[in-house]
C-alpha cells in the first residue's frame, strides 16, 4: 500500500531578505519561503496553501520568490548548482513551467508587468518567455567587485533594473525585427531582445554604494493625485544599505532623496500610496511616494521582545527621530504591501507580522506568525491535557485537549504547540498583551498567537509536558 502525505501546515520560514517575500496589491495573498516550499498566505483569512515540486527528489532549497501582477502565477528560484526557476499556477498548486540554465543558483527573479516575461539573475541575467520555457537572451552584467542581488521591471516595462553591491544599472527592453526566408517566401518575425543601453542615474555621490532594494510604483485609482504630481512618469525607488532612499524618474534622473537615519536598510515596498522601508532594530519607516515625506513608523519594540515568549506584539507610534539609538532588536529584513493598507513584514528572528496601516498614526497588528528564530534541534509528541498517550496523536484524531508537540531550538527556547487553538482576531494588541501577562505558561501557536483559556488545566498539562521533554 502507498500513502500520499499531504502538507497541511508550515511552522516557520527561511526568508532571509526581500527576495524571499513577494506580494502585490491586486490580491490578498503573499508568498514566502520555507526551505523547498513556497507558502502562500491569505492575509485576510490567515490560511495557508503550499507550492512544492513533488517530482524533484531531493528538492532543492529556494532562495527567491516572485508573483505575477494578477497574483495567479508564482515563480521561485533554487539554490545550489544546476538551479532552475519553477513557476506554479497558484489556483491549481501545480508546476506549469521549469526554466533551466542557471549554473550556480538563482539570487533574484521578477515577472514583467504584463506577465509575459520573467527575468532571473545568478551569475548572468536571463530573460525568459516562461510559458514556453524559451530563453530569449542571456548576458553577463557585472564587473569585478560588484554583484547583483535585486532585479525589477519598471512599471512601464521599458526597463529592467539590477542592483546590488556597487551596482545599479538600467537595461532597455527593445523589440528587434528579424526577416526569415522560408521556401522562397519572406516573412517577418518579431522577437524580443534585451538590448544593453547602460544609462546610469546621476548617483555620483553614492557611486560605490550597495543597494538592497528597488521598486517601481503601479498607480491605482486611489493614487491618481500622486501620478499627477509625478508628471505622469513612472517612478523608480532605490534603497542603499546605509539608509538612503532615492526617487528616480523613468527618465533616469534623480528627483529626490532622503536619509532614513538608520544604521542599515534592507528592503522597500511601494503601494502607490506609501513607501515602506524595512530597517535595522525592527524599524519600518513609511514615506509618501512623491515627496518622500516621513509619515510614520512601525516598531518591533523593546516591550515586544519582552513578550515574545508569549508571541505578543507591542505597537508604538514615534515621531521621526534618529532610529540608530534604539536598543538592539530583530531587524526588519523584508516587507511587502499585500493590499494598499496592509503591510507584511518579516523580521530576522523569523517572525512574520501583518500590519494594518489605514491610519499611519496608529498602525495595528492584524496577524502574526512566530516560530523559532534559529534551527530546531528536536521535536516530541506530548500528551494533551486529558493525559492521553502521546503516541495516539489525539489532537489529530479529534481530541479537544491541549498541547500536541514540543520543539527545542538553538535559540535557547522550548516551545509547546497546540495546532487546534485559534485566537480571536478581533482582539486588539493591548487586550491580547494583558491576557498573555496573566498566563505563566510558555505557549506558542503557529497560526494566530493563541493562548490557553483554562489556566489551571493548561499549567498541569504544561508541567507534565516539560517533564517529558526533560526525560
């Protein structure tokens, strides 16, 4: 007999930078990496779906992920030698294309705005017609001492932008016309080519900078005023690791820049209404898209670090200040707008938060995924609060009682998991914080930061579980 295992839930993630998180404002879904799996998270319902290349044994770990403009197709680039780019249809969860050609891993990928092409970068830049699997062109684009770590299309699809260590280049996408002879008949075939016309932006004051993120605004009905202010041009945003945000028009002239006053900046995301910049010490800064005016911040605060054992989020609103002086907290390493008003942020401690920034003066946490911040050493099934034998896997069989397993990690924590509990998402952060302060148990929930309601039974079950872990 053969049994097919179905992946039901993923706890944790392996996203290390902005290339490992993808979203767009046209759908309510975001994608992030968990080893060789792409997790699709619905930011409204909190439910997961999973993209796996089940025919690849063993599967390779993934380094980057991208979504098509309509959110239907998801692409991911593999790590390691002889790497491929895999494209899934998120509606069927099936692989629809595998693009082979990278020799030493794929560092970043991006769909074109019309969804027809896909660009991927390793040692070379590859431009694909991904539906047919045809490689349109391939070229080497870096010199000695520079590397490419980010790639993006401009919103008008006229440019491909590459950036990285001491590298920022713009490549024009042009159509070339070829005339072919076939049995005496002449026919014209139009093919796309990637023509190198290096047009450096006027960034001479930062010519040796390392760029960590690039983005291009897609104007929406709600951002018509911003488009008018921009003169109808399609702005391109670049962010340096030292914390300088540049606004570059599609005419390749720098219109504005702002110093973020942080030690390091890791990623940016644009919504047409705001620019979000993920920085060190858990800081996410928000700016207007045309004037680059500071409008607010979201902080992974010191209080949040104190409550992280209970998976609580503490939110604070601070005026613009020197964020270099904040205490050391997990860096915000990736951010993406999933809607105009919801921002997904991944922190270096492997936590993922979704923030509602409808009111930038009072951003609120509406979802959280918290797991171990480093590798897991061991996992053990535990008895539930009804003291059933752990080997019965009673939670999976419908038992209503308690903890199902425990994990220990190199982050120095033991976490007890109950996969059946779900928290009330209507609770605000302050109410949740107070409830968690009333519990003395170390409890982690992979879904919605749940806590046990029955403290007496929970503590008995927890003590029994901890004894099992110790033995």
